[in-house]
C-alpha cells in the first residue's frame, strides 16, 4: 500500500494578495512556485498596464503552460534521441 504524504499548509503572497496553499510539497517548494507566479504576473503587468488582475493571472497561466508544453516536448525529443542511440 502506498504511503500517504503529509499535506502542508503554506501562506504565500502573490501579486499583493495572501493565499494559503495546501499540498504535499515542501513549504520551500510552494514558496518558490508562488514567487515565480508573482514574478510572471508582475512581468506581464509591466508590459500591459491596462490589464486588470484577472487578465494578468490568465495571461500568466497561458504563458506558463506554453513554457511547460515546450519543455515537455523537448524532453520527449531528448528521450527519443537517447532511445535511438541505445539501439
């Protein structure tokens, strides 16, 4: 039987608002994620001052997912390349 991971609750600040995040990751990891989300939102706001918080959050999510999918595809290509070299 798989061991259940203990959930932690960590309060962070993202774009000037406090959030309590519950998860199985360490508080350090949760704080790092929150910091990166905050950075992305502030970066978007700096280039698009007319956007409201909701629009900035959606664009941050879209940008982050785009980066994630590109990295995931690159990883897939690298794994395939390694498999081809092993054959």
